[in-house]
C-alpha cells in the first residue's frame, strides 16, 4: 500500500510514506555530501501541485524549499537545526490539501 497523503524520498532511494516528524528528522540526519544530498516530500500524484525539499549546502547547514502552486507559495530558506527543519516541515505539510481528506470544520459555540 502506498502513501495515503504524501511520500518522502531521498536521493539514495530511501522512501517513507506519510512520514512523521521523527521520520523526517531521520531522513534529514542521513543526508551527506556524497550520494544522499537531498530529500523531497510531495503527494503521490503524476503532477503534484506542491512539494518540499531539504538539501545539504556546501557551506554547511541545509536549504529548504517549499512550493505550493495552489497557494502561490514559493519559499527558500536555510537552517542548521535538523529538529527545527523537521518540525517546520511537519507543520507546513499539515496545512496542505489532500483529495479525500476531510476538511477542517470550526464550530462556533
């Protein structure tokens, strides 16, 4: 069975379906400068409308790219804390729209 919402793929072929914050932390921690320089997180679709990537920078740290064409978002940032990156990505991913996922409903009291 594939991912219900999205998958995280690393350059070296590792894949995690619907990764948790801890799984993203693990994938980012496994990045290196030789054969595993980036991960990409995106929906399992032929033409995904959003993606996020994390890549090692030659100068140290990581470059994080978030793009969502449905929301006109394109953000490129850098960071050094894997914990912060995994946390930020988890929050960003939670705000994405997925076909078949129930929409959030706010009830007024």
